[in-house]
C-alpha cells in the first residue's frame, strides 16, 4: 500500500477511537486534563489537513459532471461531520 493510516491519526482521531472501543481508556484520553492540554492552534492545522484530505479523496476536477456533483456533496458532508468537529471541544464528542 502507498498510504500508512498512522500518518493520519491526528485527523482520524485514533486515540479517541481506541477509547470509544475500550471504555477503560476513556478516563485518560477524554479527561478534562486532556482537554486542557488541547491547543486550538494545533487543531486549526489538523482541520486544514483534514480539509486538504477531503479535497484529495473527493476531487471535483477531472471527473464528469455527475461525478463532480457527487464528490462535492461527499466532501461537504465529511468536512461538516468530521473536519469541522476537530476543535478542542468538538473532538471529544466525535465518538
């Protein structure tokens, strides 16, 4: 494979996903101390990276009109429901 998903853990929220799957981890990962360490500046960069990924995953150029409309719809959906949640407050509510 050409892609290592571990390179995208900040966007994919690997830690939070693990905590969702394993409730015993929720105490450390979703704690108020963890939220206090969160940096909105860093999260802005993560959101931007997420938006770039959405553009790559759902390109609107170089496809037929129907494909471009579908790609734009999917990009908007995943940006709203995933990338826009990448804030210090929102990220803990993703799972």
